[in-house]
C-alpha cells in the first residue's frame, strides 16, 4: 500500500510536524517538509492536533435508533423495566438491526472512532438476530474500523431456556468476547452466572467483558467473584469489567478491589455517567491511571429504547468524562482525552503501553496508524470545542473527513 | 413596527402553526395559512419547534475569553486561588473587557439567549472597569437582547477599601441589581456583608442576586440570614440566590429553607454543575417546580481565567442540566427546557407565570415575543440534537439566524 503523508499536524498539540504512516503503523515523524522522496498520498492537516483515534469500548450497536425518527422514552424506573421496554419495542423499529447498527457505526467512525467494542444482546426473545445485525455492521465497515463483538446475555443466562447454547453459537460465529451482567441482581445466582461465563470463555479461548452496575457491597461481592475466577483460571489481562459502579465509592473494600484489579490486569470501562449523592457512579480515573489499571471510555446505548442520550461522538463523550470528573486543569482534561483514545485501545489490546497520569502515548514510530486530526489551539481546547471537521485514519488510510465517511 | 409572521412552526413541538408577533408580544397563533391580510415580515419556520427564547440568568460577561486564543488554566484548587488567578491575568488579555463581553454576548444571542442577567465584578483592583465593559456589551446588543447587570463584589465587600462606594456608583450608573458572595467564607463576617448588600438594595430600590457556594450547614446558615433580611425588609420577590449548593443535600434543614424560599418568592439560579459524592451541587429542580419556586439556568464563566468550560450555548447548557439531573424521561428533559427558557425569564420578571412540572408556558397570545425556533422531532430530540440552525427573536424581530447575528 502507498504510505500516507500527513502534513502539518501537531502531535498531542506539540510542534507542527509531518507524519508518514503505513497500514501497519506510524513510519516517520519529522519537521514539516523533511519527509521527501517516498511516494505517498498527501493529506493536509492544516495545523490540526494529531491524536490516536477514539476507542469506543462500551457501545450497544444492536439497540441504536440513531438516524430514525425520535421516539419518546417509555421505559420505567428500574433496569428490568428498561430491558423489557426494549424487548417490547425493538422489532417494530423502522429499520432492521443491521441497518441501524451500520448507520450508527458509520456515524461513530465519521466522528473519529476506529476501534470499537460493541455488545450484542443474545437472549431467548431475539435469539441471534441482534448479534447478526452487529456482525453485518462490522462487515459493512470492515475497511474503516476494527470492531470487537461481545456476546452479551442482557436478560441473564439462566432465567430463560436456551441462552447458554445461543451464547455458544455466537462465540462460534464471530463473537470475540463473552459478556455477563449483574450476577446477583439479574440471574440472582452469582456463582452459576459467573461459572457459565468463565466456562464459555475457557472453552472458546475468548476474553470476558462483564457489565457490573451493582453498587455498594453487593457490587464489590460480585466483583470479588469475578476476580477470584480470573485468578483461578489464569485469565489475567483478558477480563474487562464495564461500569463497575461499586468502585465509585470510597472504602477499604474498594481499595482492596483496586489492588487486585491492578494485579490481575483487569480492564475497566466507563461511560462517564452522572452519579448522584446517593448513587455515586464515577470511576476514580486518576487513581486508576496511577495504579496502571487499563481504563477505556464508551458511549453505551445511543438514542435507543433505553434512553435518548448518545450521538456517536467519542470526542463529546470525552468532554463529558472531563465534566463528570469535575476537571478544569488542562493536564487532567487531557488525561481524559488519552483515556478516550489510547486507554480504550489498551483495553482491547493489552499489549499496548499503559496510560499513566500525564502520559500521551500512541504517536511514536511503530504505533498503530489509527489516528484523528482535530482542530483546536491545544488538546484541552479541542475537547472543549469539539469541532466536527476531523480527519479519521484507520490502518493508515483516511476513512472519514469533515464528518463524512470515505 | 410591522408585525412578523412566523410560518410553519410547532409551539413546544405541537401542531404546525403560524404565529404573528409584534414587538410587545405574541399577537395570534393559528393553523397554517389562516393568518391573512395584515402586512407582516414573513419568516419561514420550516416545521421547527417554537419555544420561548433562552434566558441566561447567571453569566459573567466580564471574565470571558471566548474567541481569544486558548489559555491553559493556571488557577489552583480553592475559590480564592481562582479569584486571585483572574486578578493576576485579566489585564493582560488580548482584548478589552468591553470587546470580550460584546463578542461573547453576541455568541449567546446567536445561539438563542435574548434574556440575560450578567454579573460584573466590582472590586478594589478593577474598580468599575469590568462593570463598564459589560455596560458596553449591553449597549452594543441593545436591539438584540435584554440584559440585566449585577454589581458583583467578587472579592468581598469589606476585605479591601472602597468597595461599598464602588458598588454605590455602579448602582447609580446602570447596574440593575446588587450582588453578594459567600458571606461567611469570603468576608468572614456574614452579618456585615449581608447588611451592606441589603442596605444598598434598599437605598437604590434594586433587587439582589447573591452567590452562595457555601455548602452544608454553613451554606444553610448564610441562606437563613438572607431569608431573614428578605422578610424583614419586605423584599419578597426581589431576591435571587445563585448556586445555592447547600440545597443540594437532603435534610430537614433543606426542607425548612425551601418552604421559606417558596413563601418569600426567592428565585434560584443554577449552572447545572457536576457534584460529587462528597460535595453534592445539584438543585432538586423537580421539587423546586412543584413548590412553585422560580428557578433559572445560566452558563457561569465562559472559557475564562477560572475554567475552560462554557461556550455561550444555552441549549447545550439545558442538555447539561438534564444530564446532571440524570433524566431520561421526555417530560423531565422538557422541564429542563422550560427552565432554560421560561424559568429564567421568570427569575428576571417575577410577574411572569410560574413553572410547574409539565407546564409549557410562554407561547400564548400576549406572552413576550422572545422566541427561538430550533430543529428537532420533539422538544426532547431538540435538546439531544442541539442543532445550530436556529431562528432567534427579540421584541418581535429576528436578531439571529443559522448561528449568525442579524
């Protein structure tokens, strides 16, 4: 493949540079005009800030209604009522799961995400239909983004018949990871739930990404069961916990859990939720970075039967992460940008360098050619402005520019 | 003045209508095509949603750096360090206070705010220079928005010499209200601080808008002193409390304060801040609406020496209010839109109808011709989309369209 020469970009807001990239990674970084001779497709960066591309590591591509007429929210107050509201309505959406997931993934890519981990609901009602819709979206955009799919038992594993078999089929049909959810609150049998999840992971040789909304001591109990199994099965580095609201509190139990999470190299994902006085939800992200814990960011559902929030823009979600963390200092806001880009990449690929406070990785020779150019005086200004005119690069090629897919 | 005929708009997302407006208010609302005969300037609404214009009732136009090169944040962790950081830097801004305030007010109007209450810092260091800059911005946009100015003793009243006299001059020179701030934490003499504020209000016959960041029992104590003076001086309906973080907690003391706030018709303003486990900041807005308490929304500082946040868009701030309140239900999100528009208007003008949960006022015959047309399937969708193509109307005339001032 002909390399691409990105001219006049500022890596992480630093000195203006030219950057030569191939499909396998960054080949050269030099002062403007210094890269000559090699044939290359030239892209003018116009002084924009170069950062690693965004990584959305927690999205539900199967539930989105982005691009369809807006539909008022008919869910109730509980998580279960949301699950059932989706079940009652998803089949009557104006477009198929595949169409909706494809459109939404396209919007995510156009706005800068080229690394994605999507959950795909597998349950007795929808069977593999939602999973297959996400597979179709991945296929449609295979030249534009790398998409991992989690076979996700949203409605539990043991409440309805046949779910373990469906998960098994999904894992033989293209799913990259096995999911799980609130083992106490949904299946109400945490050991049976988690043993099934870890057994499927073990048999298929795949990683795990488990939703843990459970808060307080219940959440810490479920988390402890996850950590216990991660250790026993030698799955260090291959387990992610999504949400992990129980870690938003401050307690000795949280401290002990964080120590084990670091030791077992368990990754965490957050959607930058808004917590409250009675229900804290924010992960202590600076502490996670200090402990070397991998942490990534995601959009969660996007304008779906669960909620009207979410629009595919990971730069905006990065802005929300900084907001929910209460950050005004530039270094802290830019740590959020590092999490929204490289942090998620390291959740997907544990061989990548770990983030730490102040670290700005991802733009050295040999790093993946997964990049975004965004306008702004500084990285913090870019987060605040969220300018829509971006250049998005996947495997060394421009896949979107100025909010449109190529 | 020739009336304006707004064609094909949907009041609060309802049936498509034509709306005839004059400078004094809404003249007629009818089915499309039904208003004929009267000479009028015709504006095509294209099926957009008609809402009251946004009211930013808590902004600091004197501190903004919007439109200037981004400047990293050099403030420390405390409120005092932020005050001093501003003092050390504001004179070296690339443009005058008047220029900066004028630009920022223009951006606010272009995005839909035609009713504004801005604080203008008055202190020993800046004298009346910041206040005069805000006066100049108001004059520059006098045909586009109604702007109230609060003479605001940001650095306290009794810590430095001459502040009461400066406030007195400001109130004789165009300030509409007298401000105050954290009477315990800044001046450290709450009675003396508040007596001076209420005395200035009494002598000049103006209202009061006091910043109360103080939380917990200290904040409730200061609030109680404010309420006591409001009652004693017969100032019901003429006092606003900004932030009022102490009301974000849940306690019998908060309940008693809310009862008195309702009884004395004290208005509250919020900037939709992000609280935390240890420091809750969110006003209980649904409870305020139920109690008939006037509540409005504001941007606070905008990309200034305090923080990089804020961009003049009150529709985005409305979205943040819904986010910080954790709302996903359409009626609750639309209550936020009512607060960001009509709620603030009623903070400025207590003669306007009060909001209550689910109430969607401001678009009846006789209501002010302060209006915005914004795209969206429903009001909730409009809040989620935050489309930049809006029509902004002040005193019956279009003052901005598609993000540009007229």
